[in-house]
C-alpha cells in the first residue's frame, strides 16, 4: 500500500472560481510520480473555523498533506493561525525567518511593511522551510500520523519550496515505490479507433491502461508497477506501439525529456536542414503561432479568398479542384521563397442535404519535388476548425518526415 | 447571510493531477453570481468509503452541493452507489431514464452496451435531471438541510444540466441576494500603475476592489453588495474608469454581454467597414490566430528576415530605421491588397552592456492615410514576446478606433 497524501489549498480566489488551482494539479503529479496515492484535494476560503476543522480531519485521514496559500502578510492569510489552533501549537517569533524577510526587502531596495513581521510567526514545533524566491517562509510539522508541509500559493514559490525542501524530506520519511508512466502520443486517430486496435493486445492486470484525448492528440497511458521487469515493459510498449501504427509520433517516459509534436518536428526539420513556408487558409495563423521559436519557418501567409491567394503568387486557380490549385500555389511559393518545403491548406464550404455546413479541406505538402496531399471534412465552429486544421497540416509534415503512411 | 454551497468532484484523473478541474471553477463562478457563498471544493477518487463519508460531511455543513463526475457506465463510476449508501436511499431502476438512454444510442445508430443500464439506477427519493446531450441523467435530492445535485463530469453535459435544470431550482429554493460584479478591462498598463492611479479614489468599505492580471490584460474588479444604489454604482465606475484613462477598453457587468478585446475590435472594425492586412514579424501568426471568425481580416503574413519582407512588397528597406521601413512596407501592402488598414510590427535584437538580449519593436498602423506608430522594448522567451507583441499591435488598433491617445 502506498502512503496517502492530500492536497489542501487556501484562498477565496479559488473557491469563488476566480483562479484555477494549478498548484493542486502540479503537486498531484509530483506526488503520484514519487509513489504516493493522492486521495483528496480540498480548497477552502479564509474562514478560520473551516481551516481548523479541515486540518484536524486531514491529520486523522492522511499520511501526508501539502498545503498551499494563506501565508501572506495580510489579515486574510490565516494558515499559520489555523495550524496553531488546530494542533495546539502557539505561534512563535522566528528570528532567522524575520532576518530573511528583512533581507528580501533590502535586496530589492524596498521598505518592509510592518505587517510582514507576521510572516515570521511559525507554529511551535514546526520546522522552517526557507524561501529563496519570496518573502514568506514555509513550514512543516508532524501531528499524529500525518506530516504537513505548508507553502505559499504563488506557483513559483510553491514549486521552489517543494523541489528544494519538501521532496527530499518525503524521500527520507516514506517508503515509496513509484510507478512508471509511459505515454504513447498519437495524432490523426480517434480514441475509439485506438481502443479498437488495442482490443486484442493482452495487457497484464498489474498494468493500468488509460486514454486521454486533447485537441488533435490522443494519449495512451500505461502505468506500470514499481517492480515491473524492464524487458517486459519494453516488450509491451513495443507491442502496443506497433498495434497502433503510423499515428504514433512520440513515446514519453523512458528517460528522455517528454516530447510534444513541435519538439518532434523541430528535431526532424533541423536534422534534415529543411526550411518551410506555410499557407494558412484554414489554420488562420495558428501553425505559425505554434511554431514560434523554431528557426526553419521562413514565412507564413493567411489570405482569403483562394482566388486572391492564387493571384498573389501568379498560380493557376482551378475553381473546382482544390488539390490542383494547392499544388500550383505551393510550387509558386517554393520558387519565390526558396524554401525546401511548403505546407498548404485550402478549403471549400459544403452544404449537405439538411443544409448543415462543413468544410472540405485539402492539405498539401510540397517537399523534395513531391506533392503529398490528404483530404478531410471538418465540422464545428471557427476556433475548432482552426485547431483541427493546424494539427492535420502539422501531422502531414510529421508523417512525411518520420517515413509514415500518408492517407490521401 | 448568503446560503453556503460546496462543490464536490469525483474522479481519479482529478486527484492524480491528470486533469484540471475546470468544472469546479465554472460552477463556482455561477454560484457566486447567483448569490451563494462557496465554502469549499473537494475532489476525491473512486474509493466508495471516501465518497460516502464525504457526502455525509457535506450534508451536515452546507446548504447546497453540486457534485460532478462518477455517473458513467463503468465499475469505477460510484457516485450513485455512494449516495445510496450515505443517505439510505437504495438504487431503483428508472424506466424513463432507461428509455432516454436507449434513445440516445438509437439516435446515433449505435448499440447500447449492457453496462449503460446501470446509468438508469437512481437513488430512492431523488428526482431525475434529464440530460439532452449525453447518456447519463443527473439527479438531485434533499437530505437534512442540504440540497444535492449530481451531474456528469463531461463539461458540456455538466453545463447543460446546470443551466437547464439546476439553476432554475436554485432560484426557487433559496433566497439569493447576488452581488454585482463590474470588471474594468485595460490594456497597456501594469497592475502597479493601475493601483497607483486609483490610490486617491475613495472606494466605500462595502465595495470590494480587486485586480487580476492576465497576459496583456489587467482587470480591475469591483464587487458591489446586492442593495448598492444604481446611481452610486454608476458614479463610482465612472470615477474609476476616468482615473485609469485611455487604457480602458471595456467595462463588463452592466447588462450587456461580457466583451473581450477581439469582440470590441470586431464591433468597431465592422461598424467602420474596415478591412485589415497584418504583417506579423513579431507576433508570429498569433494575431491572425486570435482573429479567427472575424470577416474583416483579409490577409496576414509572417516572414523573416525584414529584408525579404521588404523585397516581397518592393518596399524600400532602411536598415537602421524600423519605423520608416514599416511605413514603406505598410503602404505597399495596402496598395497591393486594397485593404483600408494595415497593422505591421518589425523588430531588431538589441544587446545591453551586460549582453542581455531584448527586442526593440516598432508597431505601426496605416489607416485613413495616416501612419500611427509606437515603439517598445520586449523581453522574455519567444512565446512571451509573441504574446506581448500581439497585444501591443491589437491595442494600437483599438486605441485608434476608440479615439484614444497613442504613445509614440
């Protein structure tokens, strides 16, 4: 049995929905990776009684608890007072903490307000967690079976304190058996198709199989127990990756840095010394926006209608043939810009018999004197169509570069 | 005293940090707007005992509770069973719910799996909340002082059930005194500058003043009590808006739909029958990407380096004068595309004496035969610079259209 861990966030801005509690998400991922079972997240506002009761409840339930927020200098920052009341640990003035808070202001040429003194009051029996990136120190204390760590709610400070001071303590205090998470990332295949392809692959009961769909990308997640043999792990990942096929663009969790689609493309485009021009009639600037920071994107153009686009490049416009028009424009763009590759998308609106609108989209890639293309129908509002189109185009490029099949 | 409301989310994917609980954020905003005091968010996984205990605790604490998730057909969807166990309300087969589930599959030409039958089992004494957009119905029941509503975790289904079936019941069951939230939205001013400008504005103690910074936009939030006089509210909003000055681009919360920057621009550009071309050397496609769905964006171009861009449009390139080059290119783009307005950004890298890199950016707007321009220095990584640049350019357009001052 893994030790259990709860996450507790203090802040009116969280319970009123003004702020998304990204701290809880980040801390959960960290705790799961370390080998904890995260059992609960709780967020409360700035009512002292609520805080006190919640702290006592957690102390009875969990083996460990990380608390964020409520360590600021103002009167609605109540965490230390709540800890004092909940665990009979009166606040005491910590001279070292106070000297560090004073130094923080001196370093920034700012005058310390009197209220910052409050941040040096720590519950009796707690240990100080030094905060090198903000004013408030965190603190930690053991009560009953539960070890509590309290950190500020500012994400940068929270992360700093967790990584510097809390994680090392967790690794010492608990017997942790972290699971291994392998994530197989795919583009151009839906979640149900994925499941269908994996239906006949035998997955041992000790391995947890899950799926997660984001816009344009579906992830197959395999959670292996701590003691799963390395060779068997590799074999299962290989079997599943083969069963999925050409849609796989990356496998995360085997040592290297996690890789997203742009990182995969950047590596392949740079290695092959390609330069790219993009004609973004459907993706509406989004491909260029996603490719910020790469050095092989030379130009990107959005223009409507197609006839203006064709005229701009002196390309022959074939009104009923998107594919030929796309090829014509791509060749002109290439000769004008001198890039090695051109990615182009053109679309036509289509109305079905019930007058539902959809978009007929042709995606083309001109590269190494070949014009590869694929056709798709897209539905949905403008934002959704834009996203889908950008992923279709980038996936066509990815498939070509990885030597995968391109469906026409 | 407002009635209290808790939000409870069920799902392993939430407690393990795989998914951000956006449902809790959305529901909190809805509940606060209705006049509830949201006291707590709790997320738990799929352990039946945890769920049962939590439901009992909430029933004793809160006046109302909205629960999301755990209503699916599989064995880890435990919400209904937990309600049955917590409140002695055994599950009963609901024929109407089952007929609706069957119909859902018939409408989609799909075969219903046997496990979907489970979704028609509802706790005794609960009322069914019909789900027009998914398979699982929600349900609601009163226990002690607390009214519970249970909805699926799929955001679209959750929102549908809340707006269609839960909100009307809340308005009937509770005496609600919603506060009035006025949001003053600004661009091109930092949070500390904003606070400084408002330092001498007297704000009554009953009005809560807050600030929220997003990328490119800072919001000043005023929360007025339910019975605050309308005229006094208008006066205070007017005083604050004037004190802030030209940076204000919209004021939300006075009846109309909330408006973001793009909506404000869309209204002004359409009303003035403008058409736009954008040269996105710094924003890298992001302006076009943000403007998806408007019909006055005619073309957008990203191209590097500047000399290639100038050549493409036969514009005179002045190596040491970004402003003149930008004006030259803008005029050529306008005459070639026939648009009424051209927005252009050019940049040069600058190194300070410590060899820190930053970008010197000129943003220009050619409109009604005038060339308006502004210069700024940007720092940060490529993504951050891209975002800042896009907002700078759109803000220049906004200031011109709203007749505000443009800083050179």
